[in-house]
């Protein structure tokens, strides 16, 4: 009898020790069982809040930095990915510092700073043309909510172009002067943004994933909206209402054809899932939506 009790106590101790020390392993096992049909996994991340996000300006290709809040968001995202047991072999980001620094923080927190990183102008934010640098709410007060929402949210209507003499014209920015396709852009819609994002996915990112690499992409609200529109088959009307929050990892489980496998915790119309506190994530989504609201 005493021997049986000692054996039971020993088994209980081992079990508690495994739960304490192997929490991530249990969570990873549970996830793998839920998504047993997934062949590949992809992590998307919109950069943390930038200084121009903080000031509520149209940012586009302007190379502003992360705000203090944005830095903390990026670090928190990295810690969350580490806690959830994510590993990476290859990273992609844009040519804009706010996305690059977000990626740096994520790789530092997850312990993967040594992996190859590709910087691609194709993953840049949408170019907002003549709106870049303008305060969003002041622009609404000047042009009206309807017009600004057309510029900001319509699928295929571009804002007014920037002048060729503008500091925002890519040809006047050193990093784009040897990239003819990028240098000539004066303004973009979500449609034209997608016309550079999706070919880059097809030619470079998709094949990298299919080769077996675990990929993370740190990019921007509109370049990521273009990508998820393609991945999830989102309509032009639906994508107009989709807001991607800053600093929140969005995870896709993909089948052998790189098609998303719907997750039970996804927020429609997305099939991927945001990881983190879901109430906080929904609040952040609403915060993006409210950026052009005018107080009455």
C-alpha cells in the first residue's frame, strides 16, 4: 500500500514538473493537433506605432521611426511569439525603418537575429501621394469625410499625386534612385499596391515558404491588406473595411498550395488568427478605424 502511494506521488510530481517546465511544449502540441492539415505556417506583422501614426499623419513612404509605444509593441510581439514557441528561418521586410526596426525587435526577442533578412520595396506601405505628411483629421475637415474615405479606403482610387519636386517623390530619395519601378511612383491605391505585393509573393516569398522555410514578414497596413486580400480571397468591398492593428502577430496555417486553413479563432474575413489578448486586439482594430473620425 505504501509503495503504491509513493508511486502515485512520484507520478504526480513528474506531471506537475512537466506542466511547469513544458508549458510551451503542451501549447505547441495542442496547436499542431488542431491544425494537423497545415503544411506551412506564416507570420505577418504590421510595424509598431510610428511617430507619424502617433501624430495621426498620412505616412506612406515617409521614413519615420517607431514611437515609444511602437517600440514597446514590437518588443511585446517578439516576446509573445517566443512564448508561443515560434521559430523562423527567413524574414522579409520593407525598405522603411519602422518595419525594419519592428523586425529587429521581434528577431531579438525570439532569438533569431542571425537569420537572413530580405528588404523589398515591394513590401513598402502604400504611397499616399500628395496626402503624405498631412494631418488626417485636418484633411477630413478640409475635404470632408466622404472624400478622405474615398482616398483612404476605396480599392482603386488614388489620392492626388505628389509633385516631382516633392521630398516624398521616390526619385528624390536615395534608396529608390536605382530602382526604376519604385522611383517613378507618385501615388498609389490599394489596387496598385497589390500589383507590386502579389507578384513579389508569387516570385519570392511563396517559393521560400514552399522550400520549407519558416517565414516572418514585417510590413505595413496596406501592403499587408493587399497580401491578405489575396490569401483570403477577400472582396474589394470587404477589404475597404479591414483594419490591421500595429504590433500584433497574425498567423496563417497554409496547406500545400499555400491556401489558408481557417482557424477557429480568426476574425472574419481573415482566416488567419491574431495571437495575444483578443479584447485588446479588437480595441486596436477599432483604433485604426477611428483615425479619420472628426469630433462633432
